[in-house]
């Protein structure tokens, strides 16, 4: 039981490049989330999904796209990376809306030059 | 707008007690969470309060007053491993978590 995993752990991009961050969970959770964490700020929700095939925008969705083709996977895409997207990205999952606990992956550190 | 306030940094001594405060203004309330985050790691769940009062879990306790928009996390018998950031988060009316910036707790021997 690996919980929530994220790949890659670290990546350096040049401005304008694209990439996809992968989040996988083996807990059969319905809900999955992508957050970014920046120094001096709280976690901010980028996009989330309430089930396979569904996605919704969070607080800071611009510049990102997501897909949830399989229940266990939630992909975050950057089509044209910008230095403002330098951050630590966390994926989380939870069984349901009112669940007490969000389970987090280990994070992906992204540097955009 | 929605806002979560908590101190940026606190220092305490090993073996002592520390209280980390959190005040919030959100659109709706469906519970308040405390998470612990060690440097370079993911947040991990500590506690959840949805009703007023104190919830105790071993060395950690969390208190909530919904009328005052206030919570605190109480850590007793501090250990060096408690050095971490403590994140306060409120679930709003849309069942989304609104996060504070976190309180970095430094434990000194």
C-alpha cells in the first residue's frame, strides 16, 4: 500500500517548455487535488476532481490543465511553463468531501528558469 | 474574502508546552484541520474540529470556538521531533480547504 505517490520528485524547466506531473493513489479514493505551496503562503488549490472523468477549477487554475482518466491517477499539465510556476506541487486524495483527512503525496519541486 | 491567520514563527523549549493560535474568516464552515509539515516533506493530518470544544490526542490537543472564529493547537511535553510547521486549514461552504501560511515551530534544547 503505497498511499499517494508523485512523479517526478524534482524537475527543472525552461520558460515555455511543457510537462506533466503524475499523481497516483492506491486507496480507491474518489477525490483528488492538486495544490501548490509557495514560501510565506498557504497551500493553494489548483484543480480538483470528485471522481473519474471529472475535474474542476480551484483557486489558481490559470496556466494548468488536469485530467482524471482513471480513478487512481490525476495528471497536472503545464502547457507553457513560466517562472511564476516555480513552486512545490502537492497532490492529495480523500475518500469523500466531508472526510476528515486529506492524504498527501511527497511533492514535486519544480523550478522554471 | 477568506482569510486564515496564524503566527509565522514560534520558539519553545524541549519539554515545555506551546500553543499555536489560528483565527479565520471564511464563507461557511465545515470543520477546521491542523496538519504538521516537516521541512521538505508533505503535510500530515493531526486533528479535526467541527464542534466547539477541546479534542485531545495524546500530547496534542486542538480547541475550536466557532463564534470567535478561533482555534488553537496545544503541544505538550515538547520533543525535538516536534520542530516543524503547523498548518491550520478551514473547510468552507464549498467543501474546499482554505489554508493558513503555517507556523514554523522551533524547539530548543
